[in-house]
C-alpha cells in the first residue's frame, strides 16, 4: 500500500482547518502550522451563506454552527446624540433566518479546530521560512521546528499570507485596496445592547458597537479612510495610536469611550480593507486557499464562505486527481474562479456603503433607511445579489472513499 501524501497547511483559522478536515477524511496525512501560540481569538461576526452552508452540513457541524448563530436583530445608525436615524434589518444584510448564518468568528474557528484536533498534527507558534520545490517534494524550513519534506504545501494563512509571499512574491502585486482600515476589539457591553449593532458615521469614518454572544460582552469597531498611512503589522501599540489619531477629535456618540476601551483590549484586530486578486493560485507543489488567494474583504461578508467552499473544492480535486497535484490545482482554479469573482464584486460595492464621504450622504442614507418601501426594495435587491453570489457554484460529489 502506498503511503498517503503528506500535506502541510499554513494557518489555522477557517480555511486551514476546513481543508485539513476534508484532506484527512480522504486519507491524506495533514500537518497545520500556525503562527499564533494558540487558536486566535477576536473578530466580529462572520457570515456563512449558500454553498458554504451545504459544505458545513457535509462536514457534520451545521447544527453546531447554527446553534452559535448570533441572532442579530438589526443594525441601527445613530447620530452624535445616540438617536436612531436609520435601521437595516439583518435580513436586509443577507442573513435570512435558518438559511444564512452569522457566527462570531472565533466560535467558528473553535468548532473547526475541535473537529480536526485529533486527526491533524498542529504546530503552534511557528512559521514557514522557506519552501524549496524539488522532484521529491517541497523542502520546508521553519522558524522554530526542524526542516521537513512534504508532498504539498498549502497557504491558508490569510490576507497577508506568508506562503504567498514566499512563493509568488510581494503582496503589493496582488492587493487591491478598497481605501479604508478596520479595527475590532472586545469590550464590556456597557450599553446593554441586546443582539443589536449601533453605527455612528461622520464623513470618512464609522464607529460601531455590537453585542451578540452574551449580554456581558460586546465588540467595538472603528472603520476609517486615512489620508495616507504607513503601519507595522506587528506593532499593535502603533496601530492603536493610528486609530486614536483618526478619531481623536470625534466627540459624537460613544466614540471617546470606545477609544478608551480599544486601548485596554487584549484582542485588538487591525487591518486594511482590501482584496487579493491573483492570476493563478498555485505554483509547483504550493497552492493557496481562502483569503490568502482571494480575500474579498471583510466588508463583503463573503470571505468565510469562500474559504469553506475553497477548502472543500481543493481537497476534493486532490482526491480525484489521485496524486496528479498539478491537475488538481488546475481543476480547483477552474471550478472556483467565477464564484470568487462574483463574491469579490460584493466586497467592492460594500466598501462604498459603510463609509460615506460627506454629511449630506450620511443624512441621505439615513433618510432612505427610514422609508419602508425604499428599505424593502433595497433589501430585496441586496438579498438577491448576495444569494446569487453565495450560491454561484455547483458543488461536486467527490465521494467518501479514501484515496
Ligand atoms: C483575528 C482575526 C479577526 C478577524 N475578524 C474578522 C471580522 O470581524 N469580520 C470578517 O469578515 N473577517 C474577519 N477576519 C477574516 C476572516 O477570518 C477571513 O476573511 C475568512 O474567514 C477567511 O479565513 P482564512 O482562514 O482564509 O484567513 P484568516 O481568518 O485571516 O486566517 C489566517 C490564519 O493564518 C495565520 N497566519 C498568518 N500568518 C501566518 C504564518 N506566517 N504562519 C502560520 N500561520 C499564519 C493567522 O494567525 C490566522 O490564524 C478576521 C481574521 C483574523 C485572523
């Protein structure tokens, strides 16, 4: 009996463990290396829609994921005094009860980790420093662990993928900026929000607070368009100062209290809102999945679904190809590309709606949200578009027998 293909995955968030699950189910030998010392906490809610819901069903975790649904009731736009000026129901944002799911990001990563922890080798607190593609395999060097040879290396290491940089070169070639930055952090639910999200916009900036998981905990958010901004991805202190600078003179609503809470948060997340667009997602023995290959931006609400479906398709094509990984990578791209492009389009549209550039546009948006007929027409249009994109792929039946 031939020994199973050895596959190394970089990144343990959504795409990494989802891919590991399917590869293990098909009989591959899987290792995951994650930069963080343990599963990373943090993030807002993420959406699972359309084809991704079906993939979770086939993974046997759909009911568990549904049970963790945030059950948000709506997003409320408030003015500087906290008065509600417009409302968007969750259904209008594409979350249809019992069809699409919104779950806190770290609840989902916890479920996927639990599903794979006994089947997959996890290496924490480490990172790949070099990949040499040879006839025999991919020779991988690590920051801390001893070098090892694998048959394949898959980058599931997110927007700033290390595997992508090592294999395809600098991020700038593939990054399409959408012009804003986001910060998310946990704080006490001192406003007693009950499955609600409040947003306050001033030109070029939005600040928000949301509570879903329990009454004691909330998430704060700052979204803004900088004049120009250079920051170090590893320097959290510097990133907090950049957010504070952007909102220092904004005294409306809860802005200053949220800034204080951000400074005290230990799960502060900060990143640029952008997309990754690449002409190809594989090279030799290396391929990319999830945000590493085709990040649609957090504002699209589609990144998690793309990662789950991408993991399913990549693993399935590797199974079908029976060792011919080049054929599998090509089939993965063929099957996924149009689906990815459709979902990235939503990311580009959403970026425009979350940050308004002038007071007039903010007032216009809020006024429109108060008109029931405008709202329901907008909802229907948005829902149709999101549902079409989220279902824009036909999932193959890859079968269950191992390779
Ligand atoms: C902390 C955090 C908070 C987030 N919050 C939100 C949110 O609120 N809303 C939203 O829509 N999206 C959020 N995202 C992004 C969202 O998770 C993804 O868009 C989507 O789920 C696709 O997941 P992914 O697994 O491809 O990438 P990601 O979720 O970005 O995961 C990438 C993983 O790779 C790891 N990694 C990075 N570099 C290396 C390396 N050198 N070696 C090994 N591992 C590495 C990271 O630590 C992370 O665990 C967040 C991501 C993170 C990491």
